[in-house]
C-alpha cells in the first residue's frame, strides 16, 4: 500500500510544496516587474528580494509542519487539504511579517505579496487536487485497493462498515464479517455486508482469499483464544487492526514478528500490528524503480526477445510464451509469463514424472527433465533468460523486479501458516534463493526461510545487491 504519510514520501511532498512556494514568489516577482499595467508595474532594488524569498521558504516550511498539511490521501476529503493550505499560507505570511519586522526589512511591495499569496494557494491546491484525484481514480479502477475482513457483527462493526462505505474512494473493500455465534451466519450487518464465517474458520478463509487487513471490531475478551487468531494473521503477514476499547491486555498477547503502532483509520483510532516492512517510503521508490527498470530493460532486450522466440519456434512446436496461474500479493491470482522451455504438453506429462521429484515440500524439480526443449530449453533455464517475459508482469503491477518468487496455487494449499507470510510482499523476478550458492540443493524449508528473511530485513540496498548478483548469475549460467 502506498502510505502517504510515510517519512520518505512526506519529505518528497514537503520538497514539492516548498518548490511550488518558491516558484509562486518568483512568478509574482516577474508579474509585478513586467506584466502589470504601467501604473502598477516595477519594483525597487531595496529591499533584497532574495532575502525575502529565503524567509518565505523558512516560514512556509514551519507553517506546513504546524498546520497539519500532510494527511493521508486515502482517508481525508480534499476540503481538509484546502483548509490546511489556507492555514499554512496565512500563517506563513504572519511569520514572514514578524521576521521582516525584527530584521527591519521595509519597503516590501504589498501588491507583490498579495499576488504571491494568491498564486501560492492556487498552485498548492492544484498540486494536491491532482494527486488526490489521481489516487482516487486509481482506487476506483481497482488499483491500490485494500481488502478488509471484519471480526464482529454488532454496533462497532456496523459503524466501521458505514464509515468505509461512505469513503469508497479510499480504496478499502469489505469482504464480509466473521462472528463467534453460529446463529449470526448469513445475517446482514450493514449495507448488504453479511456474516460470512465463524471465527474458528478464520484460518481457512485467510488461506483461500485475498485479505490485506483484518479488523477486530468486537471486544477481544469475547473471542476464545483470541491471541491465536491475531498470531495467525501476524504470521501470514496480514495487517491487524484492533478497534478500541483497548482490551488486548486480556489476551496477555505479545507479537513475535509484528510491530505495534497506533493510527487513525477513517476517523477511528485503532491499534495496528504489521509484520511486513514499514519503511513504505522506500517501498514507493521500489515501485517506481520497478516500472522504470522494467520499461528500460524491456526496450533494451527486444533483440534478445526476438532471438529467443525464433529459437523456440525452430526447436519446438507450440507457442513462444508459457503462461501459468500464480499467486501474488496476499494471494492475488495472476498469469505469469515465461519463455516456453518445455514441450507443449509438459503439464500433462507432469503426472507421469511426479515420483521422480527431487525437491522436498510442495514444489517439483528434477535434473535432466525429459520435457525440456532440446538445445534451447536447458540454456534458457541455466541463464534464467526464460524469466525475461515477466517484465510484462512487472509493468502490469503484478510483480516486482526483486521479491519472493510467485508460487502456484497448488503449492500454497500445502503451505504451513508461517510459510504463507511470503505472500505478504509483491512477488519478484529474482530473490535471495535465485542468487544462493547451490540453490538447487536447498531444501524447501530453507527456501521459505530465505524469502521470510528478505521480507524481515528488506531495504533498497538489498534489492540492488540482489539485482547485481542476479546479473552475475545470468552471465555465468548458475541456474538450472
């Protein structure tokens, strides 16, 4: 999720707003100097307007901080942003006026400052409005949405549903409610949302559905073994929200993986347990890098795409690309693209080869697989060039350049609860397993632990390191 108030994005927003403020003053200066009617045009050389501009930048920076300028685009209406802009600009004017009085700066053009103030309000409002509308449009079209499951069916759950439905532009989508009493099954809670399950069936539901956030909207002391349900979601990498009253002390629960923080959710304060990376500013940069990197690599690799496609056609009948259903972020299903390295009926032949499986766990892998296309198939696998078409998945937002490899649904059905947490980050074209020495000798458990280590210790620097080592592995043909 793009979290607008995360530190790095917050700094980026501040930088944009300060830049727009500076541009507003420079435009106002040139309008006053050159564009107004002759009777109003012109400026004196005293005072020094460079100093005035510096004071404005400092004052506006303070004003932005003091007036709560930076709020969640997902959870706040635009009028609150506009109100914050007005407060910031007028507070900025007051601070600049006080500073100029103390510094004995006189003769500043009031008309210039009026033009600047008007331009500044307009540019800041336009900037916020464009971001607000763009994010809203993305969510309405199904991008950047969050699927939430509510535990509870009484007043607290009804109030939460009402708030979410009134703010559908925020991208939150309610899957339904779970309760502790069997007689509530099928009962409507609010706005067409019903009780779709019981708390004892929570694990099965989380395994088989895409759930981004689990919200407890009932007293925790009413839920038998409530700590186990929280720990379950935590271990699967699903964000947990607990609506007050703050009764987690009844459970004597202390999270093993997740971090705890308190935040606002559509006007309701709650406690959040999150076991995925929280440095979401860096995750935002990661997403930008994914799109930019995939686009550049795709263009540069066009000759390689053509050459591989021709080679596959020469040595094997059938399509050039192979598509397979995989699971992505929190279990979202998508079609992954690869260059076909096996005969066209490879999936049908798999049943005959299952007894030869050399990998433990739910994955299938054997040396000298007889289904591999002669001459070209082994080369593509050894160099990992068969993965290149997954750049399309990256450009579609389904995958990242770096992240846990996307599993097939059948594999995930056999996962233990702790292994499902590898679905809590967007899957990638390459990962720690891909660059591990003797990667094909690693056990399934070791593979899973590498993916979880990536999630728990993730950083941009780690991604760049993995990409560098992946390029080295491709050049040396370290795959299989």
